[in-house]
C-alpha cells in the first residue's frame, strides 16, 4: 500500500513540474508594425494585394457604400467576421511571415498563437479532434447503455443493479455538450462562443469531480451525496456567473479548470493505488494518461506549420482517454452488478 501511495505522489510531482514548465510569449498585437497594418487595412480594406469584402459592410452587416437593401449574406454573417477581424488576421499572418524571414520567433496576438484559418475556421485541427472525441464519447455511451439495459440482468422494477448508472448518463450528456461547444468555439472564437465553451467546460470539470468522489469512496447515502455535491456545485455556479456577468477571464478559467482537474486526479489516483477492482489496470492507465494529458494542456508552444498547437495535441490525447474511460465504466458496471446479484441471492 505504501509503495502504491509513493507511486501516486511521484505522478503528482510530474504535474507540478508541468505547471512550472509552460512557456511565455510576448504580445504581438502591441507591435507597432502590426498596429499600423491594422489601422491602414481598416481605412483601405486591403493588406497588400488582399482586399476584404467585409470592409464594405458595417458591423451589423449593412453596406457602407450602396443601397440600403444591400446586406451581407447570412451564411457569412453568422461567423461574425467583420472588417476588423479580417484585417487583424491578415496583418498577423503577414507580420509572422516577416518575422520568419528575419529569423525571429513567433509571438502571440491577443494572448493566442497565430493559427492558419481554413474556410473561415480558426482552429481547424482542434475542431476536427473535438468532433472525433465527441463521436468516441457517443460510441462509448451507447455501448454502455446497451450493456446495462440489454446484456446485464435488471431488477424486477426494470432498473439496473449498477448504482452509478444515473451518474454516468448525466456525465455522458455533459461531456458531449462540452465537446460540442468546444468545437464551436474553435471554429469562431467570439464572446458568446467563449462563454458557452468555458461554462460547459466548468460544468464538466465539476461533475467529473463529483463522479470521482462518489465512485471512489462508494458513497450511497443521499445525505452524504448532497454534502459532496453542494460545495462543488457552488464553486461551479460562482465561476460561471463570474465569467458570464463580470469578467470573461481566460487565465482565471484555466486555473480553475486545472485546479478542479488536479483534485479529481488525486481522488482517482488514490483509489487506483488502493483498490482491488478487477479492472484496476484500466483505472491506473486512465490516471497516468490523464496526468500526461494535463501536462499537454498546460504546455504552450507555437503551432507546428501554423495548424497544430499544444491545445490540439491535448485534444488528440483525450480521444484514447475517452475510449479507455468508457471501457472501464462498462467493466465497473459488470463488476458491481455481479457483486450485488450475489448479495441479493
């Protein structure tokens, strides 16, 4: 037991190392050349030979020069691209090409690395990986659903013997909702999509912690569940209200998500070290993989070829984790159903 606990502490130390190994980058949007480019673009509607249709329209989609009935098509307006965002993107990419030719390192703009767009999608790789992860989560949920309702015995009232069944269904809905809004936000990062992405991610982090505590400590008493759930929900609700109605602070949000995730991993790690569960190797593999994945989330480096950044790698690492998690959930359902059936006889 002591050996297993030392193993958990060693893994937690890796997380601490990841926390202090993130890279810093200056803000490219403060560059005078970049600012001058954006100002000029907004006046002329062009950067070099590239001119933008959006600069012929105001922020509400109405034509600046032309009849009143001329408006930008809805299929373009929904993305909320406008003259300013077009100019900022083109000037950013132009400035980065200049920096590359001068042998300078890439820099951040408005707190984010410069990523190349594809058909108006800001982070195409992250969008594709979010969609793939969503598909894996859905497949895992359906497999679990078929297992507990059709392959395992049910109680006389048609309820499952597996006592954590309801929690897992709620988790599935929450995680798929979070991945959906993550993909939307990566497609077009505006205030509304950021709020939806951050809020859904906060709900997922909070509920994942609740699930980890209730399952790891085998909590069945309703009053005990309320004592676990209430303070976590309070933190989640407070953070969501702060983001939506006070300050959409990305740095604070990141710290809150990582903090909740770290606590969740400690809970899973302790249980993985001490449990005699027949599928404990999957739980331990999930724990170790989650630690490494969290390190990817905390890393920060310029995008490879303008497309793949640390966030995209984190999304990619989450895909096998999703499969592993639902595999363990299915094994856990079988294990607990077998135990409870023996007790009922």
